[in-house]
């Protein structure tokens, strides 16, 4: 239902921990129904596959660099068998009114109909004494709750889903049958967004992206009250020492505000794009026994930017979505390519590598991610790609080439063995075609230095923007190395490390 790359706001005295939704209908509705722009109309779901007109570059907002970490898009999450929940008083009438009509100033300068923009990543945030003095009262209370429940996070997550599925069994169909892989992602996304309630510029863009992305799960405005009710119910149970009317009121306000941003974004997006795209597999190139390049043709134009990624669902594992980066810049024929590595017990990755064949139909979610090139500058690009993380690096190179630029692009292609350099021939051909491109392979088993150390041996990199893509461990070490050599965080771009934990699973 909720997504957490990667990966949620009235005072009352009644606990939300009860067996009702408090009236449900009408709690959350778009503040303002967006007007369709000329020629804009909803795209029908399930339309037949058709030939595509060339897909041009669709501007998707200002290009901004993500902070070091973010709270990824939470996909449907998993849970143990639900257990009956104790009954408690329902939301009061005052609380219901507050959730239905959040204060317009709750998130300053929030414009519900703002066009989509690249995903913003939320960094981990913990209040230090200086931050606490500047934080809003609600943010202080929210962070106090987070600190209280952190030692029992697993129990909070299990109880949250038990409440949700016992009280609202109709929502169970929105989640995958097996939920072991992503059990904590929904709750983590809710809590992360709540913790950043004072970080308005980043938070609003992040929530708008979540609201648009959740459409593919079938999430509707009327589902949000149920989630909020169970969220507050779980928090109140596991933070009994600090839970009081003031704390509960802060969480109701926080959840209401956050939910409204997501609902407004989904309502706006509904006029511009489908909830998902059907895509036919047109080519399947097995590069190694466990790596395949899968090329698909969407049934409708699919605008995206080089360096972004999308979520993908196969017919063999319904409602289980995994994230993959686009392996090329937008093409005139509208085709999309992905590099997929089969991982042990990976449902989606093994299906794509070992089962998918031309003619199979997949589903794609909307594009997201901000690891894109800023074409308003002439800074060089320092690219670190490991494993299938070379896919978005290749797309960035094509993007620079298509813009006719001559900025220097330095690529470090990391791998454990030469066998893992499955796309090195493609990268070397690109190097031969573009004199501004340099490609260096760094193989752990053959080199005495690993990728981060190899970067330090070259340079200087003062005039370069850095892009990092690959396994989580490589991203962490790569970012550390880049910071050590003086590249500021706002010039280092990468997708969510948390999201990459299950990318390609």
C-alpha cells in the first residue's frame, strides 16, 4: 500500500487503538480537485500494447542532489499472522474533524497541485540539543516517541500489521501474499516522514513522490484513515510510559498533514499518468548465468530521465515490486532496458533472469530518483558503478552524449572478478566513440586496492559531480571515499541505500 529506492499528521484524549475507523469516509479528500490541462486525460488501465511514438525528454522539475541517505519508497510490507487486538475507545468527534480538515498551515507553502519533481531523499534525522531548540512542538514529541519505540521496533511493526489486517481485512489484498521481505517498509516510511515533519522543502517532494507511487498498489484516499488509526494504536501500545493526550494529538496532526500531501499528489497525478504501465518483453539477453539484460516495450509513452529507476512487477509474483535502474537514456523507439542479477531466493530477479521471455507482459510503476545530470552546468562527472550498478552509469553517459556536451566523464567500473564485468565491452565501445569519456575497471581479485582507494589515486576531483551506483556496501564506502577527498555531500548523488537492500530481489 505504501512504498518506502529506499523507501505517514487535533487534540484528543481518546486512543486510536480501537476496532473502528472512526467514520472513515470523508476523512481524507483532495483539498482541491486539479483541473485537467488542455489535452490531458486519464489513461485507461489495461489498454492494448501498441506501437509507441518517439518518447522525448519530459522535464520533471529542478535537478536536485539527494542527501546522503533517504527513506526509500515503501512497497507493500509483510507481517506475521495477525493477532486479535484489544478494543479501545474510538476517535472522538473532535479528532475526526481534525483529521478531515488539517490546518492549511501545517506544512508551510504546500501547493497540492505542484507538478511532479524528482524524488527527494530523506536523510536520517536525530534531534541534537541545537535542533531541539528550533524544532516545532509536534516534531519534538514525534522524535520522543521514535526514541521510545526504537528498542522494540519489530514488535511495533508486527502489532501494526496485526491491527491493520484484523480491523480492515479488505486491505489485505493490497499486500503480497508473502510479506517476509518487506515487512517493516511501510511503517519505516511512515515514521521516517513523521520524523522529518519540520523539513518542509524536502518532505513535501518526498511525500508527493510516495503518493504518486502508491497508486500502483491500488491505494485510495479512503485507505489512509485505517493506516493512521493502526499506526497510532501500535505506537500507543509500545510507548505507554510517555503516551498521553498531548502526544497523541501531535501524532494525529502529523499523520493528517502527511497523508493529505500524498493524497493531493495522487489526485493530481491521476490526470497526467496511469497508475502503472504494461510492458511487453521484446528481448532477453543472458550475459552470464545470473545476469540478464531485459528490454521491454511499454504500452504507452513512458517519460523518464537518465539515471532514474522504476518499480517492476512480474506475472509470476503478483503485488511484489522490485526496483531497477534504466540502463539507457530515453530512446526514440520508446524501448526500456534493465540489467537484472538473479540473487539467492530472489523471487522477482530469478523470474526475470530465468523465466522471462519475449512476449511476457510485466508492469512498471512510475519513474523516480534524482541521480540525474544537471545540464545547466559543465562540471565533470565522476561515476562509480559496481555490478549491475553500471546500468544507470551507462544511461548517464548516453545522456551527456545526446546533449552534445564535451564535459569530462570518468567511470570507475568495480567488480569482484573479471567475470562480473559483464558490460565492459559496451563501456569500452562508448569510450572509443567519445574522447571525453574514460573507463577504468577495478577488479578486487586482481588489484591491490579496492574501488574507494583507486578513486583517491586519480583526480583531482574538485570540479566534478559524483554519481555512485551499486550494492549498498559499495555505495557507503564510495560516498565515504568521495567525502574524504573533498567532494561535498550536495555534489554526490546516489539512490537510497535502504532501497537497494532489496533492489533486484
